[in-house]
C-alpha cells in the first residue's frame, strides 16, 4: 500500500490472513478503502481471492504430519516458557496438553469447527481469562485446532504475564537440570532421548531465556 509517496509492505501471519478472511465473510463490509474512497463490491472479492491465494496451495508442515506443536520450535519454546508441559509425547504439545495448561490456570478454553468442515478448515479457539479487577478478556486464534488454541493461549499468557511475571522454576528434589549452554549445536534432541533412556522425562524447555535449562523429572516405575 502507499504511505504518502512511499510504498509500504505489510507482512501477515497465517493467523492474520484467516482472521481477515473470516471478517470479510462474516462481518460488515468496510465503507471506505485505504484512500478514503468508497469501497467497491469487486474490491472485496479481489481481496478475498488474494488472501486465499496466500494460503493455497498449502505446504505440508509439521502440524500436518503430526497434530502437535514441536517442542523445538518457536511456538513450542514460547509454550515451554509459559510453563506448559508435554503430556502424551515428550517432544511436543498436543491439544490435550493445551487444554490442561488452561485448566491449571483456571482459564476457559473452547475449540470449535463449523458443521461441514474439511481437513483444512481452520478451527476457532478462544481462551478466556479474568484480570485482577474481575473483568474477563477473550483471546482468539484461527488455525489448525492445536495451533489455534496455542495462539490464543500465548496471547492470554502474554497479557497476564505483563501484570504478574512468572517466577523462575525452582528445581525440586526429584528433578534434574541441564543448562543449554553446556550442550553443543544440535545436541538437545539426543540429550533428551538419552535422559529418557535413563529414566528421566522432560518437563520444561527454557530455550530462548537467559541461562536456559532443560528440566527433567524422574519417571516413577
């Protein structure tokens, strides 16, 4: 678009694109465009086509192959920083882990897909939190179910974390910590696997934080 005499680009995430498409489909049409002129009906259709073209064809990603968010990903590291713990699999967060994380904090969580949905239809996720004044705030995500709930959870966590920063996790007597700066490049997956063989499960990956650690818990047999 134009900002004065200069062309300006806008980078949108997949979540932003889905939200725009949803707004164009379900919400009222804007009366004017960027230049202040009345928006013609064909412009709405062209915008929808361009947004849809940005999503299709959809590349095969990790979430397509396994319905989890990998622990060793940007979103996975953010969830680990928020204290979310893997449940079903040690190397990622599934939908159940996200719901459990919301329940642990007393937050409301909803994930829905419309009737007639297909495998590529985005799910609508909402996480509801209550602030210190008792007012409710709802955060939304629109993507694959586990990604949508993760986006909404992260938005809620970032809002609440600004008011009440999370303390650094203390190592318990049944836990063991390995500092990431002691590992070589690419050694983290092998370290996690080796610790699993020795009877330790990963409960927190602090990648991206100062003095980041891998925190393990002894598995009870």
